[in-house]
């Protein structure tokens, strides 16, 4: 319980002095600017803890303070230290070196490159610039960046869940190791481990590692290209072979196309990919020999055509909607809601672009905001979004197991063979090709698909390339 108590009485000498001042003020002339003090201004507050009997709990009649817990006591032989500084990132053998000794280690390259690389980062945190480090050690800014980033790549290989073999890791201890590992900086942890093994097995030089890393980074973005489905995404050799396979199709001269396919055949690993490269190589050789080649011939071309979606498939980037100059607010229907919910989803009746207001004909609980893509903006009044829980239900093999949004136009329902449509199957909304619907005798669908939207994807464990100069 808290109570208010008056302050303790002042000493006798203080009381006499106060009485003299009071007598002087009463006899002094009246001063209009002086204010009379309020009596309650002399009150002070103190906290008193009362027991069950109403008496204060404490050490004595004047002990009105709250009890407190004393700080923890350390053992007699140790000093109590509540704050523990973070561990130093430097290796143990460099922690006790002064500044001159650290610069000497870098200047003379004492030790392995990944051992003295933390000294560069430590000097940067202490205020050194790349140019000042170069002046003191002779290591250029470009080399500083390469060594630091390569050390981060190497550390990720050490921390790999699969356990990157230590005997393979020693392959990068040589002087050229930073140049090899530096090229793997834009790959995620799993890809870096696979690429490092491939680089060791093939004894690749920095230029070859750069080509390998770029092909692995680019392979997922080439989904839908001709022949993509025959190659394996998790195989570095297949990624590199597909990059050369794609370059062969972009070559103008037939001889150049044959040369690229032969290079692809040297690195391909899986049998389906090898068969696809060999078939393309045979076709390119016949074309180089002057024979007539039917571009539509072969099961490979038919399989590639079957794997390509006939509508745009877009993967959103983080912040893309926020940075878009125009956005669209569209109603969302789940795939399990059926065709009736799709038909009754609200339609846009009026739009005020200046103030950003949208008016619809009925209330709705689920909405999606997408960038104002041209084909969708043209039919915004009839546009609707269908949410699919598994993208593999889409009618092409290159789809992945992820949630997707299908933006469709309810204003176009007539089925043509070249289109992609939303139809109802056993109470669920599915996406089918117009060719299949036409073969089944279906002449009208629920809506025509405009675009398929895939969610953003994290490029996990990426290492940024810092600008040192």
C-alpha cells in the first residue's frame, strides 16, 4: 500500500531562521509580484509497505524506502561483469597482434589467404579505406574484395549441412583459390557446394567457373525454353550443357551451332539431357551438310511445345507492387469455391484514377493487388483472380509446387484451341488448354486465362559483391 506522509520536522536552528525570515517579510512593504507559496507544495511522497496489522514493514520508523534486490555477486576469485563483448572475428593467432604486425601479415602474405582475409575486414571496420590498405600492404582494392568475398564463400562451404569434404576444401587453399570461389558468390549455399565439386572434378579455371555459375543462376529463369525440361536443375553439368545448348540455337552459322552442341555434350551428365543434345547435334550436322531439316519433326520438339505455357508466367519480385506506377485491385476466388463463386465475384463499375478509388457492384472478402499490366488493365472490369494451392496442377510440366494466382477474363469464355481457360471440374476450378477442351467438345469455359502470377522467391544465402573502390 502507498501512503502520503509529511516531511520530517526540520532542526531547531532551521526553525528559528525560518521564523526570523517570516517576521521580516511581514514587516516588509507589500511586493505585488511575489506569489504566496501553497502549503501542499511542501508535501513529499514516499512509498511505504504496510503489513497485515497496518504497520510499516521495514527497518525502523523512518525507513520508508522500497526494498530492492541487490545485484548478483560473483565468486570471490572472479570479477562481476554484466556485459560480455562479442567474440573477435579474427583468428586466435592474430588477436594479440598490434596494427603494425597485422599490416606486416598482409604485406608478406603470411599464412593461407583465407586465414589473413579477416584482417582486411577488421582494418575496414577500424576506418581504413581500400586505398590506404593497398598503400600499406600492396594488396589492391580488387584483390581485397576478391579475398574477402571468397572467404565468405569458403565459410559457407564449411558450414554446409551436407558437410563439404575437408579434402576437397583444401583444393582452394592455393593462391588461385580466391579467383575460383569468388565466381560462386551469386549462388545459394546448395548450388555453391555442387558447383565447387564440379569445378574440382573438371579442374576448371576461373573463366570456366564463371560460365558454370552463370548457367546455374540462369537455368531456372529459362523455364519454358525449347528443350529445358530434358535437363536437370540440380545438376551443374546439365545447367552448363543447357546454356551451351541454348547458345547453339542462337548461332547463325550451322558450324557454330555444331561446335556449341559438341561442347554441351562434353559436360552433360543425365541421360535425358544427353539424348536431347545428341538429337539436336544430329539435326545440326544434317543442316550443316545441306540436308533439309523439318523444324516441326521429332518427338523432342513436340515435347518442348507441350511443356511451354501459352500464356505469360510472371514471378513477382519483392517490392514490385509497391514500386509500380499503376496497380489493379482484383477479387480473389479459391479453386475450391467452384464456378458459381467465379461468376458472382464483383465486377468493377467505376474507377477514379486521379484519386485511386475503385467502385464495385458488391462486397467481397478477398482481394489481390497486382501491377497494372496492359492485358489485365484492358479488361479490369471482368478480371478475376483464381488462387491455386499447387502450381503443378497447371497444364504444363514446367510448373512447380507453389501457390500461384491465375488472372482470368470472364468476358471471354468461348474456347479456341490456342487459348488457356478456367473450367469447373467436380466442383473445383482448374486450368486447361483450349486444345484439350475442344477435343472434349467443350465450347464455353468459365474464363480465359490472361497471366499466371508466381510468388517472389528468396535467393537464400546470397553473398553481395561489395564495392570497395
